[in-house]
């Protein structure tokens, strides 16, 4: 049994065909936790090299239904890497100022600079998800956005920003358990809002909107990864491994030193 | 023998009176490293609470001569805290756009939001340091800035931003050794620029400018800490302890949960 993390561009993605509890090989919570530690150590060094090189950037985009674990993934995957080379942006409800601009305006402003790893907790994809499910704007306005997003991402990739998009895929049943856990645990209850229940009623509409976003924006230059996320440890291990492999492929190098500097004595 | 980290507002600060190699008590590299680990574990939990509470912020300002260790301090003190609750801003040479505004414009824009720990790698203090030493603007323009800075910081404190300012104090001899080490180590050489040597020649002018900034902006609401920084492990331990103590004093609390949420069953 196998389940790919990515599918070729053009594939019509049906989320029901992707098992949210899938585990590849004989991964266990213990071996995954160990792997995450290894990944963090490698990514930490590579992030330093990326920063020193100052030529390219990485953008990790995290999307998923409520409780899918965007915050938890960031906490596990990014903690331990020098925060000076990571920039995390959480996109919340847009401000009036942001709404007075095109939908990519606030996104563009948050793109990581050279040498940096940017992490988007939610992203421009909300503009074809929540906006569509809640009919916030007419269909003719959001339906062109898939192409606009692909063009925007292609431009970033051309500017040496490697884009890694992860959809944290959970089941409706798993979401119920996580919401209930938040309600039942007084220490976690602050995370809960009654709006979460209203959103949950729109589960099917969101899944359909995600399927379109994943299908239409799964490009060669910025493919989507579908991360089985019902098990937190497996989800974290996968994202952490993808980040590590991305950095390894970039293979950033500390810039060559100016030969004119050799032999200088500081007074 | 003792040396305070802070002095009362109004004290005329003479840097020569502060030993850059001072160590309090019987701290060793080993015990300090252990302490940093403990501090990080405590600060990690408190940063989470601060984020959940979403009512107050912390701003850690790091200043110091070249090679004093601003980057290294951030790497050691902040790595291990969830990067989602830390926002690090490195202030470099201002852009044309930034120069077309008042000197606090870009600073204000980077102030941490509620729930966040902001770290400034350099800051608005450069506008009374490098600007003064290099005569970038006339004296009558920079000499009012000390008061403007105090007013700005007071406003932030009133808005529930706790400001922690650390001056990483190294000796001229220590700087020579660190610059030489960068030159002699091909892996570190990328950090070196010949401009560093020109800046070093202005050591005395910079120390005088720092003394004025430390003296005139050492307020009750936002005092300066003078961190003996010739030994990196001691410097890191001090800043890490100050951050931990700041968070402990804030004692952030997860918000009380809405009693209306009890007993809800998710469907």
C-alpha cells in the first residue's frame, strides 16, 4: 500500500482518495520523533548557510481545515532553527487596509527575503477557500484567482524563492475529536470559538474548495504536498523531512571569501 | 567585587567603569550553559502563555559595537522558543523610502504585536550612534532624538509593551581578536567587510556616542542593561536570564474560558 505525497500537475485531486491516517513503511511515533530531531539539526545548519549565501529563499505554505495542526506543525518543525533566519506570517481576517487592495498585496509584502525561510500560516489560498465558501465575493471574481496565484508563484520561483506547499489533511471525525478535546480541557478552551462549529457545518463545501485549489494550483514549479495529518507525529515528521530535503537540494554555500582579505592584520 | 547590570536613571554612564570581562559569583561556562537551557525551557512556556493571553508584548533591544555578538545572542537565547511567537527585526542601512520618513517610522512599524516577543537587532539607537559618529545629519537634528526616543518608548510601555534594552559591552581588544578570527577562518570570512576596519578606527567616538545614549535614555520605564560581553557564554546567560525574568514578572495567563462553552458536544 502506498500513497504519494505529491501528484503530477493536471491530476484531478479527490481528497476522499487520500487516507488521512496513512503511514508509509514502518514509521512509529518513536522513530518519527527521532527523525524530526535529526531533520532539525540538519535544517538548522542549512538555514545558516542559506542566510550566509544570501541569494535564495524558501517559502513554506501551510494550509488545512481548522484543527489540522498548522500551529503545532510550525512549533515542532521550526523550533530549533535560528529564528533570525525564519519569518513566520499568520494570515488572519484581512484588515480594512488590506481589503482595499488586491488579494495578493498583503501576501507579497510578507514574502521571505533572500537568505530567509518564510512560513505562511494560512496564505493567499484562503482567498479561494473561505472567500468562496462564504460567498464573500462573486464567483467571477474568485474564479480567476487560481491562475493569478499560479502566475504569482511562478514569478516568485523565478526570483529564486523555492515554494513548498503543504495541505494538512485530516478527517471530519478527527476534527470532531480535536474540537471536543479543546472544549473538554479548560487549558485549551481559549483556542475554541463557537464560530468553529459553524465552520465545521461547511465541511463538504471546504473540501470541495480545497480540491479545486489543490488541483488547479498544483504546478510543476510549486506542487502541493498532501500530508496525512490525523496522526500529529507523522504529519510533523513529513513536513520536517520535506523542509530538510528542500534545503538539501538547494545546497546553499557560504559565499566565497574575497582573496584580498587574506593576510590582513587587525590593529 | 560586584558590577550592576543596571544603574539608576540620571546616572552618568562611563563605559570604562564597566568591566567587559566581569563575572558575578562563581559562574562557569558549564553552569552558564546549563542555566541557558533551563531559561529557554521556562521562557518557551511563558511565551506560549503570553501568546494565548494576547494582551501584552515584550520588546528586547540589542545594541553593541561590531562583533559584540548581537546575532550570536539571538541564536542562543531565542532558539528553542516557538518562532511563531518571536519576531526578529534586523535594522540595516535605511532604504530611500525609510529615509524619506522620520527616524522612528520604520521602528514603529516593527514593534511586536500583542502576545509577541519582538527582538530588535540594532534599533532606533543607531540614529543617535552611527548617524552622529559619521555626521550624517547636523547635530541640532540628532540631539533632540534622545528625548523623542524616551517619549516613544514611554508610549509603548503605556501600550503594554515591556521594553528590555541590552548593551553588549566588549573591549577594543576583544573586538580585534574577533575581527581577526573572522579574517583567519575561511568559513567565517564572509562576515567580514573592509568597512569593519574603518568603523573600528572610530572606536572612541562610538563609545562616547554610546555613553550619551545609555545615559540619556536610561529611563525608569525602559532601563538599559550593560552586559559584560567579552565572554560569549556569560553574555548569553545574562540576556537569557533577563528575558526569562521579564516573562516571569509579566506572569501571563491563558485567558479564562467562556463558561457558556462547558458541556457542548461537537457533532
